[in-house]
C-alpha cells in the first residue's frame, strides 16, 4: 500500500527516526487524553528516569507503561517482528495496560459499554472473529493511511479489552504506518473535544470518513515536509 494523498515515498529509516524523536510527545498526549495532566517537560523528565514531585505514583506508572509499549513496538519494527495479530496486540496490551485495566494481556472476558452512546460492542466470545473481520475489511483499502486508520477505528469500536482500547488502536495504527515506511499520527490532547465528538458519532454509525479526515489533520505538516524531502542523489525517499 502507498500514500495516495500526500504522495510521500516510503522510508522506514526516516519514519522510525521521526517516531523515536516524538516519543515524549506521543506519551504526553496519550496520558493527557486520559485526564492525566502532565506537561511535556514533566514527561521528558520522567522518561529520563526521574520521578516528578507531587504527582501520583499510579499516574507516573501509566505514563511509563506507554513509553515502554512504544519502545517495545520500536524494537519489533527494528527487528522485523511487528505484525497485526491477536498475539502481538495482547503482548503490547500487557505492557500498556498493566495495573490500569481490569485485565491486561488478553481480550476481555465479559461485556462492556461505551459512555455517551447506545452502541454495544460485540460480546466477548465474538471478539476473535471480530478481530479477523476487522483485518480483512481494512486490508481491502488501497491507501496506507486509510488502512491504518481503519484498524484504529475498528479496535476502538470493537473494544477488544476492558480498557486502553483507543490507545491500543493508535499503537497498532502507527505500527502499520511505521512498518510500511510512513510517519506516525499523533493525536494532540488540545484537540480532545473535537476527537470525542467525532468518536461518539462514529460509535453510533460505524461510518469512518469524518474520523479519517480528522486524524489526517493530526499528522504534523513538518513531518510530512521532512518525508517529502529529496534525498542526496535526487531520489525521493527509499523503501
């Protein structure tokens, strides 16, 4: 799959470099979207191994879990071990949701609701089949960002876990993009209200276009520009 919108050429090395440099931003925005109000300097300090005075230990641990999950994914990508599978999703959830979700490292074993909508996610016994169907439907799309965003939305709507579903969806969305040589999408916390409104509408209808358009606007224009740079020798990007 290719990027048919911005016409970026795939470059795994450059995309991974940019992703690693954004780690503290990814973590900061992720925890702020969950109502844990860390500043970027606080997250940078925490990721440097220094605890933040006056902050709850459990909040700091959630941030550290997100960092560890990102680093695990970067390692998978570097070793060629990333894949969109139940096994990998559960392995990453065991890191990202430890001591936060009711259960971690496995699909939920009971029902859940989603606040603000009457939509009901699939029953727990249907989740393995729902995951396979999500992959098959997403892989029909020809644009890499459409494919990756569809996986995020599918994971959010199916609620495969008791908690940390949207974060897991973003992890897998960005794993798909980085593995294909394209830059990751970060969801800025300052756009949370817009995100929440659009997600509630998506939960009700399952229609992805509005969320797809929104998430594309979250891709940093500076990152797009860097990916579009002509490399030495006059060739744009490389696989």
